[in-house]
């Protein structure tokens, strides 16, 4: 199974174009939504992500948005109808482990959909060890 994503998209319009093209090519309405305007830090844009998710959901996509650990944004995306939220567990390549455990707990505690924590394997292992 192929999960199309909008990696490399910097704006809502780019993400919409890429998602629509991916659906045409694969026949799948599932899309990992990534809107990342800054290629240096690779942090997702919460405003464009919310807007793109709203439009894609109206077009009957199954949206899996990639976001920073933000409990309010996670709830808003869930309320819109996203199938999950994919949470940025730590800065890409930082090796620091998950530094936002308290926020992650808030999101997971209140979520009605599955939550996916996106982190490099060694970072996730370090963070899980700290939870114990």
C-alpha cells in the first residue's frame, strides 16, 4: 500500500496540488499532509496545515496531518475530521529525544482518533525510557 504525502510542499496550494495529483496517480484518497515552508528546520506550518486539511477533507480525502506538538491544533484537526494527527516528536535529526512529553500526554489523553508520534527510532527509545 502506498501512502502519498505532500513532503516538500511549502504552501497550502502546493500541498493541495500534490495531494490531488497523488490521488489521480494512485487511486488512494489517503494522504499524509505536510506543509513545511522552512527547509532548514523542517517545522510544519500550523496555519497552512489546518487550511489544507479543511479543503482536502471537503474533497473526501483521508487526511493524516503532520504537526508540531500543539494540543489545540491537534483538537481542531480532529474536529475537522482528520483520521489521525502525526506529531513531530522532536526536531528532525536532533538526537535529543522527545522534549514535549507533557504536551504529547495532553493530546493523547483527549484524542478520539489514533495519534502517531513521528521521531527517529533512537530518539523515541530515549524518550520512552524517560517515561518509565
